[in-house]
C-alpha cells in the first residue's frame, strides 16, 4: 500500500525548505551557489526550498555540507514542528 502525502508531510517539507533557505541566506549564498557547492541541480534545490520536493538523506547531507552545517541542524524539531 502506497503512502499518500498528507497535510503533516506538507508542513514538514515546507519547514525544512524554509530552514534550508534561512541557512543559505545567513551564509550569504544564492541558490545557484549553494546548488554548486552541494552538487545539487538548482531546479531541484528550488523545489526543496519551496517545500514541494522531499530530499533524500544523501541530498540533505550534501546541502548541509554546502551550507557548512551538520545535517541535524536542518532537522531540528523546533523548526519542523
């Protein structure tokens, strides 16, 4: 049985995207710069920041590396609740 995304999933993805965007802004990076540093396509990063794409764990680790933070910083419970 396939899992259908529900409202909670959408809220969590939106919060994750916003957290990534905030860290990127604090680092003074454009989406293009972060995409290059993270080895992630810019269109993919746009969707992740927009909360419409669910990144894999490996993708999240690459983005965190590009931001110079631990992956756990992007998943803090206070930011995703």
